[in-house]
């Protein structure tokens, strides 16, 4: 399972070349597959979270202090586009004798897993490659295709490969990269482009070297954007330029590719999309596909302000996705413990 | 926040008396309220999980081995009654240029939080008390009433008190009580009544004393029933006596009250309902209301077979409920680590 | 089943007095019950649509020309408040042999029956009366109470009385009252108050006398507001004063009461709410409760422009609500035929 | 729009040949397209319902007697397979002053349009044809393809062609073909195969000639099967051979093709599927594709017993599908009037 860093970077290099050229990929080999975890793997970089990794991560908790890194889910939260969220609890039955139970159950409908604090699974996005006949076709992590994911049942019951139920529990070392703190602001400007220099500068300011990042770590970037959560119009609900919406800050492709090279498990941020939204003009493609096809997950709509305030840069990070068969995203209650 | 055990038991004693008598409860004081955590508390026994408790619990992980204690959610799993579960993933967009993203999102509808591996929150069930005028009224944990929970909005958006978003992260010491192992069977008989003698006997066989149970611990009972999960007709889908359904084993009231006296955070089992189903003839009331009003949560439909096989009786237990505002239950990915 | 008009008006008079006084209503008798159709009736003024009424109405069709009076339902239509509407069709299975079927089915979630062109059933709204103890309690058509409607099951599966499945097929004489035409405009101003003088004036201009209105007729008012349908911001999606929203025109209480006195089956209009929205300052109560408790249905979000253009003032009107057990509203495809 | 019967039958003949041969179809011309209503038509045989047809049909009502031909929709009705149906009405708000409104709205989720009394639209099923390269591809009414229906949006928001919103109001002549009456039974046997001889024999017994069937007529077949509606296990809920389920009676291909030759608008029956279920062994393909691609709609799960009892063989038939954009089926309240 171990591959040297140089080999991996070489692989990435090939990948980056091939995704712009007609790439001659086959089912067995393409710019980003087979994965280092084998040709059948569906768990991506959660594989880096070995028992040893878990044990060393658990030791990062020194005081037992809990940080809730997610927002509470409700119907009023900012939604990306027009994704509905409805929770209905039926009032309880009447009671007519001592000790009788009064019962509530809840009915939920919505794009759970793609709303609020959300985890993007490997089935969420694939990336187009040119085919020998000149057409384009999307490939997902480990070379899985759309036909593999939604072929026979067309998505009824979820995808048939790369569902979030495949992901190992993410109990790992978390790192905060406080970009807002590095830039000396509470909240980055809308559409501030976070560069690799910003990331490396913030790490250095925090006393962390680039080399200290280990495979399987979760890297969370604080833009201070969670301050806008209660103002959906400003936060970014997918309706750009409507109301107070002026977009949101995010990382650029260089940062995303660097994350892949560091073999992190998760790149998280306190915005809808981790990347700048709307994408910069001239941006050739969605930054998500720098990450997901390469086995790196995203966590979106975090709230990292308390971690930043406490200068809590390294911590035990718990990110337990629900095992919903065939889902391409998951709700999560992300927790940091120091 | 600390109260002595004898005081607590006395309180319980009063409670048990008063729930059968006309009890003269008021908003301020009733058989099970105010809670030891204050009259406004909504977090129940998750309050026992202090930073110190978390730190000592994390140290229970010695090897980093992960045990998945839940089932994967899908539409075919046994459902209690007729609770639908639908997950639809739309097939991805076509791609027409290099590097373009192909995107999936999932639409979910169902009684999530009350299906499959599920956590019962404090809003799930209240318990009826006789009122001065001879009528009955349901009270929930800490004396909250149905009017507090579903009054103004009648449950639209969930309950307004005791929603699962109030519960602290349950990162605690887990204990397996292997009843099936104690009885020398792989799977208990349908409708086997698990007694306190069984629980104490199993603990003793495992080398654990009754006194070793600490406030905030999660106590998980293995009945071996998860072996029937793939056979919904037998497992118990709420359709008693239909097909192979002959009910399911469970604990009796004595065990439930003992759990309350031990101040555990969670009582879990590998059946739909933790209690025997259908309840024994003559059983006066639903066993859930021995637990939830007293601040003790339930975990249902676990799979504890691998823990039992490994004789893993004490472990770090992670139980992170989703913070769905107003929900009365939650899906969970319960994890044990040794 | 027949009662004289004067008797009915007298009954109304009593009703109007009693609803503002403490009214001494009982289960058997109140300001608007028992209904003229018996104390158990749940069909309201659809009862006026007798076989004779149907036969005479069918004869109003002279040319067979169809007018579609509803809007097409889709997710982009103006919604009142935040009512979601989601329709997902799974792409069809692959086919692998001659003549094999490729199948689509559709999954719908939403407030169907309360979105787009919609019919308000008698369970949709009740009206508060003062009780002997000084409290208030809502009564619905024929004196049914909230306990009758959502008592035992708390609305799971719909209401248990006054569901739309009780309503007889509305195949009746339709009348267009072209208020916009009478006022000489294409579209009434936002928040134009339509008075009884307007209604009588428009009828007169159309060559119809007040007395020509017969029990069971459906009276549809054209405000020209359907012209704004494709602009949800202006149309009135419940978000008053947001974007272009300046409210919408509607009838006042005097008109509603007159409609009751005329024993019409349906009052319809081309706005969200038939009444002015938001209600005029100082308006004591929601105009819907001038109609529904008295057995008169509402049709909302119609499109009456083509009828108005053709000066089609009298026609066969088809309004077949779906027989959804326990629903309080219904989608409808309203049709006029001349 | 008129084409001679012989020409149409010739076209059908070609079609039947070509669907078994590699058929050389093109976008412009195939075995069943272009339709007689033009190459762009999406309304199928509802086009036969012209203003003249409507006028003559309305005249069939002689007494104004209404027949409800559908079942009431609720969660307990027989469902085909595992299609959920959930209707939740939130209990009304409290009222605190005179005349205040108490409001209910309903939330619905389910396969509405494919449950209970249901109308199959032209987008519901396509039929496979062999392509020049030896592969198979589904074609729908008028040669529309799966790419036309669910191409760009993959079915989100429904199909983009052949949605039920395209269908003209079906206000037509209805004919009852009482097969059960002809066979002298109240209810046909499960899996009774209804032949063309049965249909012609029943028509003759009713005093109707084959030639009296006119384009646009709705032909409804009474099997007496509605008597089993309250017993979902027997009725046929798609779980064949489970419980009392022994399948259900239905027409064979010969009858379906004859219906196409008669240019009827709708073929309806009182079973789940109109055709025998499960299909006879050796049946090469689903009978639906004898009808839908040819522009003929299906109505399923009718209740025709009262019509049969009254020997009401000819009547005004109202079948107003909801205009749900992109839906492939629709709930309907089908009505006969004599």
C-alpha cells in the first residue's frame, strides 16, 4: 500500500499532462488509476487511516475539549441552488393511562448529504477525459465510469460503486490552516483566491512545516466565512449576485494539487465549495475534480472560528460519514478534540 | 452537576412510586425532573461525558482496531412498521470537454433517524402522568411537555425542545454485555426475556463487576440477533407473526431501571427495540419510557457480533448523532475502537 | 336539501353576529352549522351539483372549445412561502433485445395541493370561536373541530374528516367575472381591493344579473394577474416586499360573504389567495374563513386571460379534485368548455 | 389529420414486421413514427378528441348520474412493487382570538401517477428496436428517444419530451366492455387471458358492434377485479406468489393491437396492469409497448363494477390528467356520466 512520494508525484505529473491531452486511458490504467490501494478500491484516501494512524491521532487529544466544526442542519440554512430540506415531526399520540408512551417520529426529505455541513464522497464528481473517437467521457476515482455508478438502476437506490458506505471511518490528525488569521482579517473577502503561498505562509506562522503533513491527515482551512452563515443571502446559496451575494473565497488549483501530493484524506473549509465561487473567469474546470478523482474528500460549510480563536492548529479529528448505501455525499458531525 | 448515587436512587425511587400514583407534579418538579443537570437541560446523560471522561475513554483504544457496530442503510433493510426509505441519485450530466465535472447528488426521503441503526433522542418518547383533574398528560425528559415540543409549529421543522441537536458528542467508554455468549448460544430465541440476573451474570463472566460501570458509559447488549438482519421477515419489521416473524428478544423493565440507576448514557442492542417485541402480555407500558424520560438514550439495530467474537468487552465508543434541528432520532455510524 | 334564500341569509346574519360575540356554540349547533346538507356532511357546496345541475351545465358547451384555466406545475412556479416541489424521473433501463420496454416512473415530493393551481378543501382552514371559558377554539365546516380532523393520528395519512376525497365532482356552470376588463386594464394593480360594487358592475357589463347566479355555480374572477406567473418575484410567492413583490389584488370580505349568500360552489381567481395579499391593515381575519367554513371552496392561481379575451362569461366548468384521502387541498386541471 | 383505416392498418403491419426485423428506422421515420398528428406531436391519441368529439360526447350524458371509476388514494392501497406513498398533514396552529384561521397543509411524497388509479403517459414506456450496429435502443411515441426524454437533466424535473402536460383534456365517449359479465362471473380468474374473441363477444352482447368504436373513444374493460382492492395481497401488489397473490387477469397482445387499430385514446381496466400479470410464459414483451408508442394511453386500477351493474356501456367519460411538467404518469379522478 505504501508508495514513495516521488513516485506519486510522478503519477500526478502524468495525470496532469494526460487530462489535457487525449490520454489513451483504458479500464486498467488511466491518468489517475489504478489507485495506490488497488484497482478495486472504493475507499480513497480514507485508506491512509490505518490502526496506527488512529492510535497516534487519538493521542493528540490532551484536554478532552470538544470543538463542534459543523453547523446545525435546518431548513433555513444556506442551500446551494434550490435544494429543499423538509423535516416534519408528527405531534405525539394522546395518552389515556398512566405510564403510556407518547411517541414522535420524523419524516425527512431533501438533499441530505449535499446541504449544510457536508462531505463529498468519491461518487459525487468525475472528470472528463477525451476518448479515442474524440468524444468525452467522465471517469471517477480509480477509473470507475458513469456506467459503473448509475448503469443498471440509473441511480435508483444510489450509485452502485463509490457510495459513501465504502469509506473507512475518518479518525485522524486534523490540521487547521488559518488563512484569515494569516491575512490578519476575521473574514476573507468574497472571492479572495487562496494561493499555495498563503497556505504555506499560514502553516509557517502556526509553527507547522510543509513536511509535517502526513498521509491521511485532514486539512481544514479557515477563511472566517462561517460568520456569514446566518445570512444566506451573503453566505453563498448558489444565487450569485442576488441580494448580498458576491461569491465566496476559496483555494485555487495549485493548492488542490498540492493537497493531492500530500495525500491528505480531507480538504475542508468554511464555505459552500472550498474553491472560489463563482470560479475565476478563465478557470478551465471545477476544482473538485482536482481532488475527488484522486481519492481526496471534501468537507464543506464548516465552522472553524473557535479552533482559530484558540490557535488549535493540530487536533484529533472525527469525521464519521453515515453508511448510506449508494449515497454520493453524507451529513457529518465533524468534531475536533484537543 | 455531581450528585451522589444514593440521592439519585432515592429520586428514582420517588419517581417509580409517583408514576403509578397520581403524582402532583408541577412544571418545576415531577417524578423525574428537574434533571441533575438543571431544569433547562436538554442533553440528558450525554452530560456525563465530560472532557475528563473523553480523555480516559480515548485511552481505551490500544490497537486502533475499528469495529463497525451499525448496519448499512438501504431500502431493503428491516423497517419498523411501514416507514419508507427512498434514495435517488440522478445520473450525471453529459461531459463535452476535457476535465469537465460529471456531478451526482442524492435525494433522500424517509424516516431517517427511525430506520436501520438508529439513535433515540429524548424527544422520541414521553411518559404519561395523571393530572389533578384525572386526565393524563405526557411528560418528556426534564418535565418538558408535548406543548413544549410541538406546540407552536406542530412539529413542522421538528420539535422545539429536546431535538437531537442538543446532545453532546458521545465519545465514551463502551461496554459489551454479551448475553448470547453468557447463555451459550449464537442467537437468543425470539422473545427471550433478558433479566438483570442475565446482565449481571454476563458481566461477571466477562470479568466486569457491576460497580465498574461508570456514569456516561454506553452499555451494548449482544443478543446475536444481527444474524437475522438480512432476513427482514424474521428480524422484526414490526409485522408480528407475519412470515417468519416471531418477535425479538429484549431486556425487561428491571434491567432498564438498573441502567438508569447506573447513569449510563446509552443502552444499545442488536434488535429493533432493545426491549422484547412484542412486549410480554401484561406488560404495563413501553420500556422506552423507563429510559428516555430519565435522560438515557437508546441505540437500536446494532451489530455486535464481531465485538463478541473478539471478547472485546471494554472499548472506546464513538456515537456522533447528526445535529438535525428538532429531530427526535438520528442515523449514526457507531464505532468501537480497541 | 333545498332551503330558501331568505332563510339562508338569515342564517348568515346570525353567523356573522355570533362569530364576534361569545357564541354559545355546541357540537350540534353553531354559527355555521349544522350545514344545510345535514350534520354529518363533508362535501360542502359541491352538494349543490345535482344530476340536474350537471345536465344543464353540460348544455352550456356549444362549440366544444376548451380553455385550460390552470398553470402547468413545475418546480419554478411561484410558491407560497417555502413550499418545496421536487419531481424526479429516473432515466430508463437499458434495452438489450427487440421490443423490450424502457420504463420511467416519477417520484414526487412536495406540498402538492397547496402549490400552483390549487383547490382549497374544507379541511384547509377553520375559524376560531370563543368558548364559554374564554378560550378560543377552531371550528371547520359543519362544526368539525381540530380534534375531529387530526386527533387520533395527528395528521399522519391526512385529516380524518373533511378530506378532499369527500367532495363531489364539480361539473358545473362557470361564470367569469372580469374585474380587470371592467376596470379597463389588462392587470389590476397590486393590492387593488375588489369590492362588491366591482363584482356587480362587471357582471352587469357582461350582461349578467346578480340573480342569474345559481347555487353550485363556480365564480371565477379575472384580475389579469396570471400575466405575472412567469415572474415569481412579482406574482406573489409569499415573500412580500422582496424583489418586485408588492402584493397582489383580491376580493374583500363583503364579496366573500356575498358569494356565500349566493351558494356558489367555488370562488376562484388568478392570484395566490383570492383575497388581497398582504391583507389590508386593520383587516381582522383571513378572508378564507368567510368561505371554507361555509362550504364554499377556493381555486387559486388560475389563468383566466383567454376566457376574458373571448368574452366567455358563461361556460361548462370542470373541476375534478383528486381523491387523496385526508388531503386538505388538491391539484386540479380546471377546464372551461363553451 | 385524417388517415384512412386501411392505411393505418398497413402502417401497423409494417410496424409489426419491423419491430422484429432490424428496422432501418431513422429519426424521421420508423415503424410507428411519424405520428398521424405530425412529427413533433406529443399528445398522442388525445388529438382525436376534437371540439366536435367533445360536443358529441357531452351529449351522451342523459341523466347526469355520476360514476366514480377510480379508487381513493391512500397509503394502504395495493402498490406495484415497493412504491411508497406518504401524506402528512401538520395539525393546525393554535388560535387565540375570534375569527382567526386554523390552517392545514399537506406534504406528499411518493410515486404519485404510478400508484392507485393511474394514467400511463407516453413517456412511461418506450420500445426497443435493433440499430444498424446490432445494438438495441428504445424509442417512444413519435420516435422520441431516451436522450430526448432524460438527456440533458437526467430526469431531474421530469422528462423533457412526452410529459403528461402535453396531453389534451380527455373528455370523450367511454365504452364499457364487460368481460366478466360476458363470461358470466363476478370476477375473472387470476391470470385469465382476455382474448379478442372475448372483447368482440362482450361488445356484441352489449349491443355494440366493432365498427361503432370511434377514434378517441376510451375503452374500459371490466374484469370485476376491483372486488379485490381491499385485499392488497390478492389484488396484485407486484409481489407475485406471496400471500394470496396469484397474479391478475388481462388482455393479450391481439387485443392491444386491435385497440391501436381502432385508434382509441385510452385502454383502461380494473387491474394493476391491464395486461395479464405476470405475463404468460413465453410472452416476448411487455404489452404496454403495444399501446404507448402508438399513442394509446392506459388507465389502471379502475373500478368498473357499478357501470357493469347498471349495464352502462356507453357514456361521457372525463379523464383530466394533472399537468405536471415532465411526469410520465398522472393521478386522475376518472368519471363516467350517463
